[in-house]
């Protein structure tokens, strides 16, 4: 592996062309299905490899308010976006004191809701549990919590999230199971397991605890590759689509946007990508209309995480 200081030198500089002068690939927002909201970067824990550097002290992205979320829900209708899902990430979303109100506004507007959570202490507060119970009863089959379980073995999960984290998350998952709130799981590939071995391990974990989660459904058990900017990756040119046999419409920024609120900002802004909250180039404006512009694939994550998935676009 190349040293991080030597990786991708000269690449990902010009949004129009690659280091070799070839036309850089872009992606159009052709079918917006999911609008993401970052609820704030504050988190109850600090993970070893958190891509957004969430922690109990990082408030670079501040809590978004229910009123701000409602405004964007209205913009979805105004722009006639065919959105079916409103999704929330953080930080830890349940740190946001208005999270239940935000969730209810989204459900009441007719959307399915996905919340990414560690299912630990913030979720386990009595007021949050009462709110989740009420919303799940009022909007059956519309609410999903995707739980961060970095590995199905406690010692590996805790190596990322701190001693005792696995058991605390397991407690939260048991409560969700017992209250019939739909769960999915987000795992990680940092441990070197094959996809098949990982899914077999998660399947055994789910069976052991009676969790109704399909380990072989990539939408229910999501295994994320590591986003290591020190790895050398090719730039994505317009020719890559045909070489790889892949469509721009398969890339996340063709079907989603994310709303964030930066510390000190007067209003939220809309980003092209959930993975690049701190990269100014991917900030598209403060409205959904402004966010309809094409996105240049001008970051290593665009190649490694979103397009290639281990492939190569060398002819």
C-alpha cells in the first residue's frame, strides 16, 4: 500500500478533467429517492475510524431543527422530486433533542423513515423509547432503524467503539426486537472477512438473538468498505461507464442528497453526498432546486466507494 502522502498525487484537482486530461465523469440527479439529513455530528461515543469524526465534542455540524426539516419536506413537493424515503444520520441522531418530532414530521408527510443509530444510551432514554413506540404504532412498516454493529463478535466491535459498547447496543436491539420496530444492521469490512463469511457470521448473530434481519439482503445487512483516502485509486472518466458496464444512475448521487447545518451558518445547506460532509466542492446550495445540478466525481471516495467497488476502469 502506498504511503498516504504519496497516494493520488495530482489527481482529483480539476472537476472537469483528470490528471491525464481526460473528461471527468459526472452524475445527474435523475431519480431522487432519498433525502438525507445529518442531525448533527455530536455523538455519545468516539469511534476509531469514524468517517465524519463524530464525538461528544465535535459540533462542526449542529443539530438540525424540526422546522428546518419541514421546510425541506415542503421543497420536495415543490420540486416534484419522487422521494420515498427520508433518512437520518449523524453523529448519533438521538442526541438531537427534536429527533422524535423530526421523525414524526417525516412520517406524517407520507415518507418511509430510516434512522442510523448505535442504539445506545441516547436512544434508550424513556422519552425516546416512548416516542418510537408511538410512531411505530401510528405508522406501521414505515420506520426502520439501521443499527451500527461493526462486527458480530463483541471484542472486534468494541475495538472500534470502546469497551462495553457491544453489550449496550445489544440491549438497545433487544428492546427494538421486543417492541417490533424494524431493524437493519450496518457492518464494516475493516476486519478482513470475506463478504460470505461476514454474512454467515451476522446470520448466526441474528439467529442467536432472535433478530428478524436478513443477513443476505444487502439492504438489510449493509457491509461498508473502508473509506481510506491513502489508497491509490483511478479517476473516473466518461469512458469508464462503458468499460465497467455500469450506469451513472447506479451511483448514489443520482438518487439522493443530504441536508446539513454547519456551525455558525444561518441556514442549512444541501450536499451531493453523505460521505463528503466537509468537502466544499460537494456543497450545492441551500435549496433542493440548487442541488439539482450535476456532480463531478472529483474525490477518491467517488471512485473507490461509489463506482469501482474493487473493479478497475483501465481499458
